[in-house]
């Protein structure tokens, strides 16, 4: 687990960044259904049924079962998942020898639970209780794929040996339905719709359709870009609408913007911007990579035309690990199918960003995890954009003398001290900030 200092740094960097990418659950086809907190006695040589009512219709395409229960001898138990039509799959058949419990810690689903999934590498037979984490069930949950999701799904626990009792505290069902989902956006005569199927956070059959003035001008499947077969490539659905129709260049012809995520801990995001070409009679597609940073639309000029506010992803990992990196501000404007860097046209916004980075440095340097090299690198880039590099270098020299930039030529695998300053000067030249 991250230290308090590292957590504070992560939070501070998030505040200073242009965009924080949050990865969440799927939008609808995959959901987690929970029994909530229980305290159901498992009687000696008795059977317990506890059902969860699933209100959503569609053919099942994925299942995983989580549970938390205490029992003095889990080898007494046969645990099964029963579908609404009565078909059942055994999850655990008298496993665990003389050991105790499925899961540990809190006697709720927030504790350490046992999760059954067909793709798990570990079997209960290969481990000892308490069973915590991911296990392959004794039966195949895939036997229930294709069945109707709507109805009562039951966890059945049978105690088949005399002498011990237990308690069921919670169980959950992760279930995907094989349904077509869609997201829509429109502006004036342009309507765009994104279609996809999702199974356990994996997307397929992703298609985009654009209707302009009542005529379908674009209807194609989307390719995965920049990541080969990335299994978790997807539209960027986390708490947002991944598709936007908006006139980005004030030519009275709305563009269609689709945001996508290649899959990973935090990288990478990219956008497809589709622009109508009267000559071609269809939409032309531009692909714009945001890396770890992402973007947001901001009308910096207050003229009704949005700019795309982002950060310079080249600074991530350049002088510190990702968690301790920061990026200088970058402001883009969409013009005739391309993004044009207009950051220097908005010195007030750059100055505000630089001030936030400097305040972040002051907070981090006195924290329990005082790694400031990534933050100061981004700060210096902002200072160059403002023509204030001399002041910036003076501040960094003071930081070096104080020991904030580390001791010796390297620290934690990154340049430190005077070597850091030399590397930063070279990097700012290479990336175009310094002449």
C-alpha cells in the first residue's frame, strides 16, 4: 500500500494536472449484483439458499461469484450457483480439509473475499483455507452462458458432514449480458451514435454511425490503434459520454469527437475527430494521441470556440516515476483537420498553471515522499513559455542547494543534483521549450 506521503503526492499531482483519468466499471452490460450484508446461519447438515434478483434482461455472457463466509471446517460444504431455470454449477465441492473459512477480515463483502471465475489459474485443491482471492470453480460457470439473466440467481450452501456450523455474510454476482449498447450525441443536423458489445470490460463490435441532414454519411467499425490486440481497449466511458458533436473550428460544420482508451493502468487515451468533407461526400478521420494526460474542452479565448487543454506527455517518466511526474500545460486548437499548438497565446492560463506547479513543489518537498524533480521539470517548461526562464533557473538552483533535487549524479534511477539540471536543460531544448 502507498505511504501517506505518496498518497498525498498523488492527490496533489492530480489537482495540478489538466485531466485525471478515472477507470471505472462498465456502463451497463456488466454489473455487480450484491446480496448486501447478511448473517445467515449454516446449520450442521443443513442447506442454505440465498437469492439475488437480477432485473436486467439479456443472454448471460460472463459470470463470476464472490462470497464471504465463516465455517469451522469448509470441507463439509458443497457450494453451488443456481440459475433462474434451476441449472446449477458447483463452485466448491468439499474442499479445504480441516481448514476454516472462505475469505477473511471484515465479515462483509468489503473484506477479503473468495472469487470464483473460470479463467482463474488457481484451484481450491491447490491451496489451503482461508481461501482468499481468485479461484477456478469445480464446475464450469460457462455452462450457464446463454441463459436469460433476468430472474433469481441463488447461492446454495449444503453442509454434508456432521459436527460443525458456519455463517454466510455476503455474496456477489458479476454478470455480463450479450446486448448491444449505444451512446448518442447531436448538434444541429448532425447526429452520431456509437454501438458496442461489452463482456467483462472487454469490448467488441464497436461501430460509429454519423447521420448528416437525414443521410447516413459514415457507418464503420473502429480499429484498435496503438496497442495491437489490447484486451481492454474501449471507448472512454468512465463517468462521461465518449462521443461529442461540436463545431470545433467555427466553420458551421460540427465535428464528431470520439474518445478512446487503449487499456492499462493509466495509458493511453486518444481521440478520433471526424470532419465532414463536401468534396469527398463523407467524413475524414484524424487520430490524436493524448498518452497519459487526456484533454478537456475549454473556451480560453471566450469567443465561443473551444480549445483542447492538455499536457505534454513527454514529461511523464522523464525525471521521476509516473506517480511523481507532472506535465506542463498544452493548449490546442482544431483547424482544418489538424491540432495547432496555441499555448503561448494564453499566457494568463500558463502563468496560473505554473503557479499551481510551484505551490505543488512547496507542498511535496516537506511531505513524507519529497520527490519533486518531475514537478519542477514541468514548472520550468511553463516558465519558458512565459519567457521567465531566468527566474525559474534561479529557483531550481536554490532547490539544488537545499538538497531537494537529490544527492549525487542519480537517485532512484533518475538524474539528481547538478546532473538533473544539466539533463533538464538538454531535455527542454530537445522538446522545443528552450532555444
